[in-house]
C-alpha cells in the first residue's frame, strides 16, 4: 500500500524497462558494485590527458566507466568532454581555503569547473573537497568548503545528481579493530563528526582511501598476506560477522565510526583509493601480489558488492592508480600503476 492507493505489481519486463530508462536519464547512477580508476599525473613521462582519455574511451578492451581525477585541470576536463566516463573531480588541498572563504568563491569554482563542462558533456558524479586533508593545516576549512559548494550546486539546474564530499585515509580512525569498534581519532573527532553528520543529511557518501597493503607492512606479525590479498582460508570473527579479507574489515571500521556519529546504519561510503604496489618493499610488493589484490578486489566489488556489515553498500571502488608517478615519494609510492606510460597493462586487470 502507498497511502490509500493500492499498487499492483508491474510485469517484470516493465520493471526492467523502467530501471534501464532511469540509468539512461541518470548517467551517474550506480546499479551495483563497480570499479573505476584514479588518474594521477604526478610524473614527467606520461601521455597528455587527451591521449589517456581517448585510450580509455576508444579501446573497447578496457571496460572502465568510472574515473577519479585529483584536480580541476582544464586539459583533463576538455578531454573528458562528451565521453561516457563518470567523473569524480577534486578540489585540490591548496584550493580548499579559497572555496571555503565565501559563497562567491565557491560559485565561481562551480561555474568555471562544473557548469561550463556539464554544458560540454562531462558527466560528474562527485566533487571531492581535498584528498586526505584531514588531519592537516586546512582540515578546519573542509566542511565550510563542502557547504559552499553544496549551496552552489543546489542553486543550479542540472547538478542534482552531483554529490559533494571529501576523501580521508585511515589516519582519521583512532580505533579500527575489531571493525565493530571503529571510531574517529580524538584529534579529528569533532571535524569528522560534523562532516559525517552533514554528509548524512544531504545524502552524500564519505570517500575513504583504504590500503590493506600499508596495514600489512606496518603489522606483519598480526596480519597475514593471504588475509590482505582476499585469500584467507578462514575468517576472522567480530561478533556474528565473519571477515575473510582485510579490505572489508577496514571499510566496516569506517562504517562503525560513522554509525556512532549519526546513530543510524544508513551511512554511505565510496572507496576512493585502494591498490597494491608492484615494487618497493619486499616481499609484500610485487607484480604478482598487485595482480592478485586488484583482480580479487574488482571481482569482490562487481560480483558481491557488499561488506559483512553493509549488505546495501553497492561497493564503488577506485583502484590506485592508472600509472606509476615518478614525482611521488621514492619506494612503493611510485609503483601503484596498472598501466605503463605506453598504455599497455602491467598485469591483466581491465578486461
């Protein structure tokens, strides 16, 4: 029943027609779990944005529909114009204070980087205010920047399906094990609580950067390689929940921290970064381990799409990263790429 009007069950074929029609008219809608890629450009041996985006959209061997970029570089936005890629765009950490400074500043940023390129056919999904800016020198400006950008979007037609959020790392968690005890760290608890409450109110997900690799190398005596690589033969139990991989446990620790704040299980998250390096710290980093992790991750997101605690999460993950970036810190930080600069795969993943 809906009010006093009795609803009749539509034929199954009719339902699917409606679902497909919604997907056509709401291109940013995710119907199930999916995996995209982070496109960073912190290197001096990479192809132009136009070449990279042309490759992603023209080569039918690679079924990549979601892409995250870290700034609002106009060359990237021009290259994305008129494509079918669904885009997460970043407000760089150094621009957060500007966007937070006034509504006029946020309006201008949205006009220059969102409205202009919506008209050119860019399909935005998220505006991400900063990347791991919390904790940090601009952490206190993140929420105001989100508020200003949300106000800008709300006043403009054609932006209703764009969500404003921020991306945080596991550094914002004070407790992460067991997952059910997840909570924000004391030094960022007020900032993260206010952001979590606001994102919950407007229906935006929190973007989280989740790296089982770094958890493993920091505590190899407590975490097994198999557990980090989605290959554990037996689960680790947390009450009635069973965890067969560290990725799910880390995501659910964020879930628990958010639930503590909003007092509801109705929280939304997107994994904005995750991946495994091909070199840097033996024996954990290798091409084979990266292949296993990212393939198992992608399969987990697409075919299962849930975590033990969140059956409704529809896992949306962004693999880090498209290329090795040689301006990053030496070691594994430079070796997360899944493609070589000539656009051949480092290992089979995108198929």
